């Protein structure tokens, strides 16, 4: 218990804990936006078994929101801001990794495994944010 409290204090002192909390809140907002776009498209627009077609559209909408939330809030005060376009390109690459993860989860779970359309949201909400947090913190806003 003592070791865990020390680790939490270290994360707090370094600023990582605050970033992780802000990232989680911003990610939650982005996830609600993603879900609000993905679910109606997957259920009502695209044929059954092609829920993966809704992923790029939902992801694009959520990424726009996410960039501003993460840039101006989640990672504020961390690293530098680059106005040359390199940082925007890095952010888009990281989001591309997230898009591929989300599409992969959706394709496997709804296509191969014939799971309900909502099931891919479980790994999308748990695994993708951890991967993109690490990449954003170290590479984009680092």
C-alpha cells in the first residue's frame, strides 16, 4: 500500500497524474461523441455486418473534438506547441493508429465473431485510449 501511495505521489508531482485525469475526461467526451455518431450509422445506415464502415466517420468527428481538448487542456503546460504543422501531423498519425485499432476491434468483433454492434465499444473505450495517451504524451505533445 505504501509503495502504491508513493507511486501516486510521484505521478502527481511529475504532472502525469493530472494529465491522465484530464486525458480521461477529454477521452470520455470524445468517446460519447464517437458513440453518438457510430451507433446510429452502424445500426441504421450500414448493412448488418458492416459496422466497420461507420468507424472512419465517427472517428473523424471525435478526432476534431479530441485535438482541441487534448491540445488546450489534457496536455496544457506539457512540452511545446509547434505551429509548423509537424505537431498536427503527429497528432493525425497517432489518431490513425487509434482509427486502425478501432476498425480492427469492430471488424473482428462484429464481422468475424458476429457480436452485437455495441460490443467493439468495450475495447475502444479501454485499450485505444491507453495506447493513444502514451503516444500523445511521448511523441505529439512531449
